[in-house]
């Protein structure tokens, strides 16, 4: 037994000695640079590209058989003006000898320094890497090797174990010649540990970036655990954590994405489950699926926005809008997809969803319990229905916005029920206007418009509106006082004192036509205890001018029994002209005097006629008297 062990030891010693001798001969007699032509030839066969190894190749020794590579570059396809696809300054890799004898690859690690990678999509939509995904010559699976054993081909599984992969100071550029977009990723670092085909291993990366169109720059980091299945071309990233800190000029925002990613390169698909994305105070949860990865990536998915403050979000990312004052507890739930046949950016996204807002104030209008159902397809946004509570009333509405043109086209149908006009007009800033309507209002609106800016929206406003108000008042004008003043003027008396500048009414109704921002009304009617008032005229929202006439018809005789304004059934005209904010409001006394004079003249003519008829009746009889009576109209 002792002799056997001694003999075995001698044999092992000889084998080890031969290994050292072999490695020594390899290191001293065979230069690794000899293999450059072989390597470049094989790369060209596999990819159709030129591999240039400018730097020296050198050996490393036991316990690792390794090689160090100096500067090397891989060319782009010939149709690209940028000649270099990838290059690096130095790469080092070593493999343990003993495990290799047992069909296991155990490396001491891979280090890649000074990598530059130029990614390009040309004007035809072709990328400079998609040919690498379809090699020119069939390759054995990376995780297996075919060996000759007893005259037959057998597939032997090769294990893979690499302690680490380190990519240092890499530089990646992305150029899209179709969209004129450019991105630059610099100071890119990538580190992976305990790499194996048998279990998940961790990765960590960080980088700086700078992009044009849109202009954006900042820093990012990436982490997670990767599982590789090279046979099936499946790649799983668990616990993905991507963090971006970006700025656009003075605007800054932070973005974070987490989830589990599965990439299937055989099917060209990518799925993100358990997706969580955050930007400032916005959190999105759901799932995302991507198909046609190497050609025209298409997205589908479902996302939920957790309740957030929209105003705070816009402020955080430097996109604050003065027309949006409050947007609290906003939540959303929607499905989305991309359109491969789209010719415009806005047509690329299709979406269906629901949006809820607890409290909203936009353009100073306050709404609560806002519910919106949206559909975006082919650049057209349909919002139907829209429901909300506002100013003690209700809103029911629907809208359509065509986003395909430079100036979006908008059509809106809205019905307001039981809305308190005083509060609404106050928040609209109309409380500064001289004339204001107060009361519970019902408004039915159908309008279209175009544009983004407020003046363009008003200038292109067209449509119709019907309105009614109950138990309210018109502040800024006292029609009763106008009637009493007109009567006093006709009688040569001093005008009465005005106790208030408002007109109370039971109902106020009317309709209007809107053309290019000009409102025309012809049927206003206001019912008050002492008089009925009708009105007609125009309000120009573009120039903010009003040209309007009210006509008040007294119902009662007033303080005196013979008030000609009521006894003659005359309408009192009131002219409202000038600035919409501060118009001139005066009774048309000339028209009043003329109407009264005409009425009195008719009375006088009637009195003379009656006297003449009495004389004829007394003095004439028979056929002559009847003839004259007929001539006088009696």
C-alpha cells in the first residue's frame, strides 16, 4: 500500500512538473501576438467586421492561464460614416488551469479599461448592432461545447464561474439620425461579482450622461441581480434599481425605477413586472412589456398613479404652470400602448384610463370630486365624461382635443347645474367688473376653439350657450332707479336717491351665439317685481368691449297715478357701452322722451277725433253722417 501511494505521488509530481514546464515553454517560446491573425479572422467570419488589435498580447501564469490585451477596436458596418463601433484601451482575463481539465471555466476575473461604444440608428431606422444579434456563421451554444468521445459527438456542459467583471471609465454614445437625438454616457463603471450560469449574481453600475434634443444631463446608477440562461437566450434581472438625477438648465428632478426584468432575445421581448417608478412625489406601479426589441420596439402596459399633489410635482421638475393653482390627491389608472405605424410623435402613444382629483383649481376655478375618463388614440384625446362639483353645483362635460396640429383643436360640451354665479365670477376675476350676475345658474355650453395661449383660445372661440339664473340679482345696475330717474326727468323733478346699485330678479334667461370670440345675445329676459327687462347686444371677449341695450317695461304706476312710463306701456332703454370691466350705463332719455311724446300725441289725436265725431253725430245724420264717420275711421 505504501509503495502504491509513493508511486502515485511520483506520478502526480511528474504531471505537475510537466505542467510548469509546458507553461514555461508556452510563455517563453510562443508569443500570444501570434494568435492575432487567427482571432481577427474568426471575428470577421462571425460578424463580418474588422477587429484591429493594436496593442500587445501578453501571458499571465499559474494558477491562472490568462492574457492581457492592449488597444483593440471593432469596426462599424461599411454604410456608417463613424468607422469604429467599439474600442478599448486594455483588457485582462485569466482562467484557472485545473478546473479547465474538468470542463469548468473558472476565471480570476475580467477587467476592461477605456471602453468606447458608439451606438447609431441611421436615417432608415437600422442600428449598427442588429447584425451582431444574427451572426453570419452558426455558433455553438456559449454554455456547451461539442467534443469527440469514442468516435461520436457529445454535448458536454461547461460550467462558468468568474469572480468579477470590472468595466472602468467607459464611454457610450447614442446617435439617432432619424430624430436628430444624441446622448453621451461617460465615466461609465460596471461591476459584477460571483458570475455563474447556476445562480443569480449581483451587478452595480454608475455613470454620467448628457443628451441633446431634448437637452438633459445628470448622473445615474443601476443595481440588481442577474440570472443567465444562454441556451435559451433568457436574461433575468431581479430587484432592478435604476436611479437618475437629472437637470435641464435650472430645472432638476430625480427619477427611480424598480422591478423585475425578463429579456428573451430569441423572441425579442422584454417584460418588467412589479414595476415601481417615482419622479419627485409621483409613484407609478404596474407592468410594462416591450416587443420587437432590435427593430421597432413596441410598448404595452398598465400603470397606476398613487395619489399625489400635481402642483407640487410640476414645481419639483421645474414645469410649474401659473394657470394651475391647486391639484391635490390626483390618482390615475390607465392602459397604454405604442403605435408602430405612427408618423407623428403624438400618434405613437395610445392610452385609456381614469383620472380622479379630490381638489382642483385651474385658471382660478375651483372644483372638487373631479372624475375624468380619457382615451388618447392617433393624436386625438377624448375626455368623456368629465364630472365634478363646483360652487355648490355640478358639472357634466365632455371634450375632444386634436393634438396633431401645431394649434390643438378643442371641442367642448358642458352643462353646469345649480352653480352659484357670484362665487364663480369672483374666482374668474369678474368681481372687478362693474356688472356682475348673482344667483343659482344653469348653463349649457357647446363651443369649439383652437390654440394654446389664452388670447388664441378666445379669438378662435365659436359655439352656443343657453343660461338661466334664479332668485338672484344683477350687481352694478339698478333698473328700477333708471325708471324712476327717467320719470323724474320728464316731470322736471330732481332724481331720487339710489339706495343700492343692483337689480333683483326672480328669473334671468337667455341664449347666445359665439363667433370668433364675440358673444351675440338677442333674447335676454329678466323678471322682476316692478318691471320686466329684455336685452340684446354683443360682448367682444377679444377686445373686452360691450355694446348692449336693456329695455325695462314697468309693471306698476309707481308713486303717482299717472306715471306715463307705465300707463303708456313704454320700455325704458338703458345703454351699456365701452369697456367690459367698467362700462358706461345710462338711460336713453332722448328715446324715452320721444316715445312719451308720440304716445301723448296719439292720445291727443284720439281726443280731437272723439270730439269731432260727437259734433258730427249731433249735427249730421243719414247717409252723409255715416260716410264721414267711415272716413274718420269710426
